[in-house]
C-alpha cells in the first residue's frame, strides 16, 4: 500500500498500526495539504458483502460524531477491492504504551483520562453508536495531552457480522463485558464496563482477569469476582474504587445507567468531601422475579387449594367411583361416520375447483418469454430485439450521462436474462447521453481562490486546474486570463483548465544612493532600470562630504519601485555651509601601562555625523592624534578616547570654542594649545589639544 494514492488524493506514507480486521496507515491528503490516518479493511474480509455493508454503514455513522475527545472521521470510500476510512491523524501515542511504561498512574491523571473517555462515550451513545471495543489500544493521547477515542463503528461492524475467527476478538477479550462474553447484544453499559477495566488497569498496573486462553478469561468475566483495586494499590481513594466497582458489576442493571451518570461521578470523586466516602455496595429494591415461589396445588375433585387461584374446567374429567369419567363420553357414538362424510364432500369440492382453474387458464393463459440482455446495445437495436420477443419498451425512455457507455446506448434495464416476463410486459431502459460536459464560467477579474472554487464546484478536480503567475498592472492574485475561454464546454474529469494569475506590477528595490557620487548613483539606478533626470539633481551645501549624495527622495533604500518609476530626486553636497566651523583637533595619548602596547581608538560625533572613527592604531608611548571636527550652531562635537576598548576620556568641543580657536569652514585652522594634564571623563576641554597620559 505504501506509495499508492487512494481516491486520487490520499497518498499512503507509512504503516502505523493494525488489528485483526484492518490496517492503519499514515497518509497525506494532497487536496487539503494535511496528514490523515487511513484505515484499510483486511483483504480476507473484502468479499463478505454483509461485513462490508455494515463496515461502511457504521463508519459513516461514526463520521457523524463531532466531539473533542473522538477521532474525527473525514471520509469513507472504496477503490477497487480496497475499502477504507479516512480519519484524523493524532500525533502522540496510545494509552496502552503509557500503561506499559508508567503504570500505576497517578490517581488524578488516571481520573482525568477516564473523564475524557467517558465524555466521548456519552456523545457517541447519544447518537446511537456503541463502541464495543474500549481498550487502551484504542485511546490515543496527543502531544497536547488531549485524549482521543478511536475505532468507533468498526467494532460494531465486526460483532454484528458472521465473522467468529479468534483473531477478531482475542485483542479485546480482557476488556469484554459479561454480556459480550455470552454473545448477548452489548449496549451502552458494556462500554462503561470496559471503561471500568481501563481505569482499573491504569491505577493498578494489571488487568482484573487473566487466563491461559481467551475462553478462560471470558469465563472469569462471567463467574469470578474482581480483586478490589485498593487491595492491589492502597493509594487509590475509596471514592475512585467505588466508581470502578460500580462500572464493573456483572449485571448491566447494577452498573451506571448512562455515561453521563458515570461522568458526573468521575468529575467529583477527587473532591475532599468524597475521598473517604463509605465503600459502595449494591442494594436491590423489589423482589427477585427469578426466586423460587410456593404455588397452591390443585385438588383432584376440581376445587382449588388455599387462595382459590386455580379452578378445574367444567368439562374436565372428574374422579368418580374410583376412576376418571368424561361427561361427554356418553354423547359420543359411532365416531367415524361424520369424518368420512366430510372428507368425501371435501374431495368433490377440490376436484371441481381444479377443473375450473384448468378451464380458466386455457382461456386466459399469457405466455412468458426470457427477457434478452440489451445493455450496451444501441437504442434502436435494443428496441428491435425486445419487440422481437413480444416485449414493449417503456416510454419516455430515461436518460443519464455516462463516462463508460457510448452516446445513445443502453446503460441498464430493469429486467434481463435470466428473468422472464409475460408477453407485452413493459421493459424500462436507461440510455446514455454521453459524457456530461460542463460550461466554464467567466473567471477573469476573480481572485485565484474564487476561480478555483467555481471550477471545483463544477466537478473539475483541483489536480486538473493549472495556475501560472506573471507580472501585470492588475492587483496581485487576480485572474487575468483563462483557457478554455468562458462558456466553452469541457469534460470535467479529463480536460484541464489553465488560469493566468497576476503577480501585480513588476517592481525593483530602490538602491541605497547615500554616500555615492552622482555618477555612481546614476549607474546604480540604471542597473535596476530606473532613470535620473538632470533637473532632479539638487546641489547645495550640507554637513556631508562634497560631491556625495546625502539624501534621496521620495523612495528610501529598499522601497519597491516600478521601472521606470516615478521621478527620483537626489541631494548632493557642495561642501560645508558658511556657518560651519572646522577645527583640526589634536589628542596626545599613550598606552595604559608604561612599556606596554595599547590600541588607541578615537570616536567623534559632530555635525558631520555620529560616532565616526577618527583614528585607530597601536602605540607603545605617547603619540599625538590629529583629526578634523566640524561644529554647527546646533551641533557641538563630542570626542571619545578609548585605550584597549576602555573609555579613557570624553571631551565636548563647542561651536563657541571652535570660533574662539579660529575654526571655520574655509580655513580649517588648528589652535596649538595643549592640555598638559589628564582631565576626568565627562569634563569639557577648553582648547583643541589634549594630552591623555598612559594608565587609568
């Protein structure tokens, strides 16, 4: 099965389980793009029509269940001789694995699991569905902790069929109810009995009844009392043991009446006021109808005993003179005369009736003929053949489309060889109208999902719908062209439909032009199919290196632009504004320790930008670092000195200080004053040269 595809959509991936009647595979639903579980009926049962019929009916009933604790059934189908059920795929494990690895479970966890199982059974019973095979193997636990009950329906199909092989029941015999073991019809209370055994096993780690063979285990269900759970595991509260004992009563009448009643008990059994409640015992109201009763005896003289409950018939023989006498015996004489007379009369009547029937048949007899099989014949030939043998074709002739039978040929007839019919009997024929074609609706302007839905609603499989995407001025996701065209007729099962879908206008990402020359900016734009008009190049003073782009408009770097795009403007610096003051600043700094080597790094934040690295090199003795700082009326300069990535000093150089030192945009003069001593970090230097000694 692995690698095959069922119903054109369920691709079998791997086998994940199996039982006596079915195998379970993990599959992928290619239509809805999700994993599913596919249960496939074993080959030895596919020719048992009664079993298959019940299997499908019960599976369809289970599909009607909608409950958070029931594995959902999505689909039921048949492909060739393969009968299958498609169900929800649960990622996780089954309860049997948990019991093997962890039993006995904590009481609250076991009760929580049993509560969800009971809730699922209540929903199923309300829909008229009996599980009949509740056991840990059929309880799935998802990765999220959610309990899922599976195998609804197939258990009923198995027990309702004529299949009695040991393999069909051996896996479940430890969880049978007594009535199930006796072969009596199992109802809702049988499911509750099985749930009681599952709860028993979760809390004790053992099964209540074990034996050398399935028969011996079944007999123990019928005859032996279960070992009390608290005798096996004293940690079980009395309230929980009470639930198990009541659910596992051998008589169905003594168990919970409904799953809802058991669910209410499970939901409250761990409340403090119930944990140590009295032990549950069964008490019966009313008399036992099977008990032995003493009845009054009849007296031979026809009078009743005590109570006068029974009386002799007036015509019954009575005891007289030492013997029984029949009151009617005296009335009877010559007993054979009357029967002989009546027998003779009956013979005469039967003979007359027989001769009358024979005479009537000779008058009214209608001959019978064998109805010829004309399925697959052309209609005219079929009519001619039926009329040859004295039969009549019913009018009007029914028609229906067919993929397998040619146009105007007979698909089926209501009677055919070896059936017989009287002459002039009407025979009904169904004639093929050929393959049923569908008309493609106009799809242009619709969204892709709307168009695909419209086509699948016509019966066209999604596999036959091909989509192609291309750039277009129309909105993305809209159908811009279709083939076949609107109102064309197609065969929905074999013809394909192609939809051309818009990807929206073709766009390119806007290049980053900041810091580029005009020529470099034009080259980057031209590479993306964009153009830059000369009139859109604005040159003006700016706090940015001369000849470099410092701003682009209206598209920022990375914004989508449609070639050739809207007009793009760039702003190019012609140099610093007249108000700017440029100072060549000097910092003298040595290593952190005498004779050692340190890496010196100077970072400047000024009107030209923040945290620019002005200098960086390794020194073994004091050295002077010289660099330019630019200030503006609204932006002072901040100089940070780092020795081996440790911040040594923080200097603020103001616009006013730059003016006093003679710094301006044109001169770039350098004041030669030197600060001889180290200033604490954060204090402002008044001059344009500072000496930073080694060490901190």
